C-alpha cells in the first residue's frame, strides 16, 4: 500500500464491487445491481448513498444522470494500491506463457515471442523494450565495410537480440582491419556492454605499448562514434504486438482515437520515447502501474501502462509490459507482466 486508506470498510467494499463489475462487462454499475449481485444486508438506497459519497470524493464518476457509476483514475489507483488481492499466476497462464516463449519450432526471436505472448495472454498490447544498445551485453559483433565512410555493425546480444546499425566514420578502414577489431572485441569482451568495453579499452590505451595502439584506437573509434555517441532512446528497439486487440474494446470505438494511437505505433522512435518517459523513475525491480491521467506524456492519459524491468538494475537494461485501457484485469495483468519479466531476465542472464 502506498498510504493509509482514507475510505472506511463499507466504502472500500462498494468501490471494489463497482470496479470488479465494471471491469467484467464495461457497463456503468448501479446500486440495485450491486445489491442483487452481492446479496448483502445493505439496501440499494444505502449503496446508492455510498456511491454518491465515492463520486463526490473523486473515486467514481457518473457518465449520464440516469446511469450507474464507473471508476475514475483515482478509483483505479486506490483499488490497485489498497484493495487488490495478491494473486498467483494461474497454472494455465503459466503453461501458455512457457509454451509460447520456449517454442522451439518458432522462427521468431525470443523478444518477438515474448511480446506476442504477453499480447495473447492479456488481450492487450504487449511490448518488449530491449536493453539500451550501450548497455546491451555482447555475445558477438561484426563490422562490414559497405562503402566509403559507412560501416554496417551487426551486434548479437546475450539476450538474443540482433541489432544492425549503419554508422558513419571519417577514418578509412580496410575490411581486414574491421575483422581484426571485431575478433579482438569478441575474444576479450564477450558478455560485456559496449560502454564497459569502451571504458576498459581507454584504460588499456594508457598502459599498452605502440603494438596495440592502432587496434585499440580502432575499437574506440568504432564503439564510440559509431555506436555509443549516436545511440539514444530514439534508436532503441521495441517489439510490439497486439494493437488490433484494442479494436474490440468499447473504450476504443472512436476511430479518430484509434488512428492517433496507430500513428504513434508506426513511429517507433516516438513510441519508445513515450514508453520510456512513462516508465522513467521506476525504482529497481518490480511491476509499475501507471493509470490514465498519471501519464504526463500527451496522448497517453487514456491508457494504463503496466511494466517491469527485466533485471533489478532497472528499465535501462530492458523492460516488458502491456498497454491497454484503464478498464482491465489488474491483478491478472500485473501477475503476468511480473512473471514474464522475471522469465526474460533469466533468459537474458543465462545466454
């Protein structure tokens, strides 16, 4: 819990009931409906008065005068922080996730399988943001001369992500020099990040003699100018699956709203920036839930973002999550995101 609940037991009970019923069918919830479903000793009039108090306090809203109530972002936040019961991952969900992520017959990479699996399991948008390029732990690197001043860099990370970067350099390299540089990096620095490689090579250049100066300078030039200094979150890789899942949800029946969302998805760099901005500030490990208006980023105030870093070091080393409407099954979604993040973290550290 984030704070001491400011609602009494009856108010918590009714708020919880409204949210659960609204999540189930997306229709405003009335006092008679709650009374009938709960079979409690509270009369419809008493429930109606409690709902009115919750509306006045900002936890519920009434879309139409004659309609029932729906939760507000504040209501969802209180629910997630104080009323949500901790849930264990359902056995069927676990079997589905494991079966899809470890599907040996699939031709997709692990990150594509993870984003697809999250999307299918939650019926929302699943995403994976790969570790920042300068932080990604290296398995293998290649440099290929493709033209004067242009070099194709192929990086295979420990997490199984293959990234291609076309970099521009002022210095002239032969393919033999590029092969020698890649061989040196692969032999001496497998399992380390590009940032760590650069730091160590700079240290060695202060210690080694002329014999290695040219080779080490090449490592610095290629890792520094080509890959680290030019890489930012706009160049990060995101794997997204399931935007079409939102089309069936009543919250997204507005075609203009969906057009705006899909346009954002088409602009990968913008989407990465938006998600990183939403996730930014998440401390260490664990699932973070950002609900509706809590998103400071324009265009994201109508969505819930549930995310978790794949390692305890934080979201800079990659994260997984879902994006969906504020009306979703929070307990199940949080459990799935937490499980998948830990699973991917194990894969990331084992490779």
